[in-house]
């Protein structure tokens, strides 16, 4: 497979800028991301994941939640942390894990040859053409290597979409990839050991509160234009009450290269 297409510069820069602004708050606010990292580590132990000799990399690592959990659970390392946002990498730098600032829209960095393990959590959805990026990751694995992946998928945030439709305003939520599409893509290249689609619910404390929480960790980048004040007021008025929860649909995937 050829290297994935170059990113849209404006959107990639927006993502990096948003996460840079929220980097100092990320370790304390990214509770779902931390929970998913622990769950992926537990699933890896349950399936007896053991990486062959070779490089191990955490793609879109941020502060290293997933690679740290895997190192603790499986006892293998070191893990190279790769992320476009240097401010997020710095949040996890206290354990002296190797790291590199790199935009994964450009493919894997040249220093990462024949990886034995590629892991990623809450990162693939920010890249251009996630299915093609996933193909690229699978193709780069060495025989016997493992892919461990978690990310939110298209069944997330139905409440947000409903509110925007009722208000007659654009929904500025990030367009998320289909879980089934990603599973089908991975199945063509890996022997899948796990492919779970889970739903995580959080209390709905109102539209403004929710949007503020998203912004607090830097996850507010969107390809859609920002709502003007009038549109935002209509969205918040149309936001459902607390009886409807905010839901994340999250894909957890583990596979080995045959």
C-alpha cells in the first residue's frame, strides 16, 4: 500500500492547536480515555499478547495512557510514543519513555521499521481517511506483530446530532468512522482476537457543560465552521434534558499479523 494522502493542513493544525491548549488539563480530565486504556491492557493480558522482538509504538500517544498501561500489564517495552502534539507528549515525559513528534497523516515515521506492536487509543479518528490509515498500520506490522486499538466510532454523540437537527444548525461534532468498516478492514489483514463495540454513558448536564468538557481536553477541533452566537443559543435551547445520557460508542480491537 502507498503512504496515505497528505493531511488537510488547516485541520491537522487545528487538531494540534486544540490539544496543545488543553494539554495541561488532559491527564486529569481524560477519564474515559484512561478507562479505555486500562480495558485494552486487560484484554491484551487475557489474550496472552506477547510481542515478538522489534519496535513497539504508541500511535497518537498523547500523554502515554495506553503504552503505560500495557507496559505495566504485559511487562514489555520500551514503547516509542508518537504524537503530533509536543505539549501532550510532555505531559507523560516524567517516565522518560522515548518519544517523537510526528504527524501520523504522513504514515509511520521512517525509524519505525517492521514494528512488533502498534497500539493506539482515541487517535485514529483525528486522522484523514481512518480506514486507509488502519490498512497502512496493519501492512507495516511484522509477522506475529500485534495491533491494539481503541477509538470512538460513528454511533457516538447521537444526543448532540439530535439537538443540532432540532435547532436547525450544523452539527460540529467530528465525523467519526464506522466501527464495522474498521473491523472489516482489519479482518482482511489480521487474525482478530477481539472486536468489541462498547457503549459508555455519562450524565447529561446540559449542552454548554458538555461542550466545555470537550474543549477542556482539546477535543473540540471540527471540520465544520464554528457556530455563530445565535446558532449556539439555538443548539443549547434544543439540547435534551438530563433524562437522556451522553453516549460514546467505542471500538476495542486486538489483532495479530499472520
